[in-house]
C-alpha cells in the first residue's frame, strides 16, 4: 500500500464512526476511545484498591490479630497505595485529559495517537505483573509503597515483578505526558493563546512536565534496587559502601513532585467547575496559572520534609521546613481564588459543584494538617503516625479523588449525551462526604495519641476511633457502588443533554454536540 | 503558521532525568563527605598528619562502639571503650573480632561518627575498615586503627563517639 492509498483510506475512515466489535478498543487511536479506556481502567482499579483498603480496615476494627496475618496486612497497605496512586488517580487524570484536552484546545485528536494507544495498553500489563505477585510464594511486596531498603530488599520473588511493573507504569505515564505536552504545544486552535487556555489544560501542562522529570528518577531508584539485590551492586547496602538513607533522598525527589502530579489536575478540574456553577468567570485566572507553576517549582526543593527524622543538620531541617511552608502561599492563592469566584455568583448546586465544593473545603483541611507536619520539631512527634495517614488521605480522597469524580459528573452528559440521575448523584455526594470524614477524621486523633501507621495491631485505647474509621471505610466504599450504577444508567439512557449541558458552561468543548461525534474539530475552530 | 514544537526534545528529558537519578549517588556522597553528614569519617595520609598542630591543652574523649549487623557471626569489640586524646596527635587502638563459625568468613566494618559535626574532623591514617577482613575458621584478629582528631574540632565538642558496624559480606563475594 502506498502513502496515498493510506491517506485515501484514512479520509474515508474519518467520516464514519468507530469500527464495530471489541477489537476496536485494542487498536483504537481515537482520543475519546482511549480516554474512555483509561477511565474504565481507573474505575476498576479503584474498586480493587478499595477492596484492599477494606481488608486493612477490617483487620483494624479491633486490636489484636483477627482476620489476616500481619504479612498479608503489609501486602495490603503496600499494594493499596500503589494501586490507588498509579492505577487510579494517575490513569483517571490521563483519561480526563485524553477525552477533554483536545476538545478544550480545539484539536482534532491527541498529537501522537498511536503512542497514545500504547501508553494505555501498557497499563493493564503493568498491573497484571504487580498484582500477580499476590499469588506468588512469599506473597506480594510488603515493605510499604515507599520501598525503603534494606526492608524492601527482603521481598522475595515479588521484587523484580514489582520493579518491572513500576518501569512499565513509568513508561506509560511518560508517554502520556509527552503526548499531552505535544498536543498543547502544537495542536491548539488558531487564537487559543497560552493565557486563554482553560485551567484544566494549564494544570495538566505543568503536571506533564513534572511527570517526565520525576518518573525516570523513580525508575532509576528501583533499578538501583534491582541491581543491589541481584547483581551485587551496593547503592543502598552499607556493607558495600552504600547508604540506605540515599534511597530515601532519591525516592522523595521523585515522591514529592509525584504528590503534586496527583493533585494539580484536580485543581484544574475544580477551576473549571466552580466558575460554571457560579456563572462567573474564574477569579484571578493568571494568578491561578502562576500559582500552579510556583507549586510545581517548589515541589522539587522540599523532598526531605518526608524524612526529617533520619538525622539531618539543623540547616537542612530549617531549609526544608521553610520551603515546605512556602507552598502554602500559592495554594492559599488558589483557595482564595475559588472562594472569590463564588462570591456574589448565581450559584446552583448540581452534583459536580457539590463535589468541587467538598474538594475546596476538605482539601484545605488536608492542607492545614500538611502545614502542621511541615514544622520540623512537631514532625518528630507526628512522623509515621496515623496523623500522617489522615493528612495524605484528606488531600488524596476528598482532594484528588473528589476532583476526579466532580470532573466525571461535569462531563458525563457531554460524553454520553444523557444527563445522569441528579438525585442519585446528590445521594452519592452526601454519602461520600459524610463517610469520608467518619473514615479519616478520627485518624487525626489516634495519630496525635501516638498510633503508628502500617501496623495490623494496636493498643486498646485506640479501639473506639479505629472502629469509627472502619465504619466510615465501609460506608464510603459501598457509596462508590452508587457511582458505578449512576454511570451505567447514564450511558444506557436518560434525559437528552444539550450541547452546552450546563447553563453557565463556557469553552470549546461545549460547542460540539452531546455526545460529540467520533471526530471533532477536523477543521479547527477559530478562537477570538 | 506557528513554529512547530519538536517532540524529540521532550523525549530527551526523561533520558536525562534517568541519568540524574544515578548522578544523585555521587552528588550525595560528595555532599556527605564535605559536610560530614551521616557520620562519614575522613581518611588522611601520614604526611598530612605531620602538618597538624598538636593542641596539648585540649583533651577530647573518644568513645569506641561496636555493632554487629543482624546475623553476622562474629564477636566484635573494641579493645578499650574510650580514651582521652589531644587534637593533632596520632593514636592507635584495636578492635578484636572472632569468627564464631567453623569456616572461613569475610567481614566489612563500616564506621560512623557522632555527633555528625565532629565527623569531618575525625581522620584515620590506618583502619581495618579500609579493606575487607578475611577470617579463617574460628580465627581471632586484632584489627588496628590509627586516628587523629583534627585541631579544628568545634570547641563545644568534648566527646566523639566512633562506632563500627560489622557486616557479613560473604554473599557479596560469592
């Protein structure tokens, strides 16, 4: 076949829908299809990771060892984290970006569609490798998701599987990030200048740079671990002149930008949703962009606040303490901008708005506990306690995850062409919000009282708060089944959505039909 | 038409950052060497020792500590638990290790100095930790350590603790 023939075939293909059958999903290069794949993958992993969390909470319902043995408990804490971070939040963000980013900047598709297909299809194999370790002799990885040596080097056959799966996930997210940068750089519609881009596009643009900068560092760290274990190197082995603390530095050099990778796109989502339902323009657009960029920059110079207790000189502790607290400034700018956007707005409270508001309030709670942890002298007390668990779950669950759910509700009518069941959505929001607080709020108290994290057993005085948390966990977990039901219902039918979907919605994605045709913006729109 | 942004440059970033991850290893070691963080001790030649001024007025207590890494089959102790030294003067002491197994073993000692700010001023001209130590079955060895405390040691440090951790490195060699 010569090039011309390919082009002819391709033109022909453009005017039709997707090819029939399941094979379509394997070979697709369409950004909407791949976005859908990412989002379904993420939802499935959300239930798998959630089931692991429920195993943890079941064991912690009472002191003593009741349900699972400690080794399996540790596998659950480790895999719960890895699944939720790499399998849920990151793919969900990439899925939303795939679906919406080309439509928001007026591009016909992602810039590198075949690589797009590849970066998705690596994921199931990566997680296949990772989860298969659960069925191996010696079980899955159990040293915590941070994989600190020397403990993690005691992992059995699971270690190389885990390391290769991290390599695969890294390759996948680096390719996804490059694709996003390339799309934003090259495929914006005429007139869509950088400072006209929607904030979701901006936050993803910055996140993508964080991803390509730090995922390779993690890949390097786990590769060093692999060669330490199997090829006789001594990067982290003190007997051979290495240093286990060095792993922590390299890991958190990746790890801290990573936590912003997990939150910045949610900032973007909320910055789309709040103006729509306040029927006002976003307050302080350019300050939002600069705040996001400042957060991204600061994320590279604060990593050692995760390891205040390893023994650092005073100067180091002060440096990392002050830079960490500095992050509160751009983050505060964002929170105040969201609040100011709502100020005197004609607000309505549809489900996406409810989740976005929940995000603003509860993410801020997590932000404040983060400030507490930033203070070195206090961190010595809080380090590795449930207070830390409470902190990062507040920023990740009612933070990142609520942002994603808000985004899904916001665009679901656009994707399916049908409005979702608003009552069911509101029930989902209230159940989630109530139970997520029952789940994580008591963890602050047990943490302050000294309960260590990653422990299957605890002193009896912590029982009450742990039981409350477990009840919250089951409530929150089962409330998410409503989300699945609602999505399936919405796909199968419902009140037809208009093109604009929401009264106050503005932007290119609302100018196309709901559901959008398989190929949108083939002649690019012109933005004035 | 806008100038096209080249995607090839983007692929360079992950490659460079992968290398940077590895580059952090020497950076970390140099950083610890200069600052004395992590209690990494220095090595000094005998010529350099002669150039140090001996401060007879000042007495610093040096304590010796020994740690066995888990499952390392040795008895491992310092010959003396502590000694008073004058900065700038060279001293010798020994650590005694006994192989408890009926087979040849190889061990490696790794030093650490506390407080961390003293580490940069604690130098050794000779140390059993510079090399791996070979042991015959049940062999006992007196392993020498020659050290000098630099007169630049901060005034508020009156006690320096030198700790050795002894590792079984047979698996590294085979």
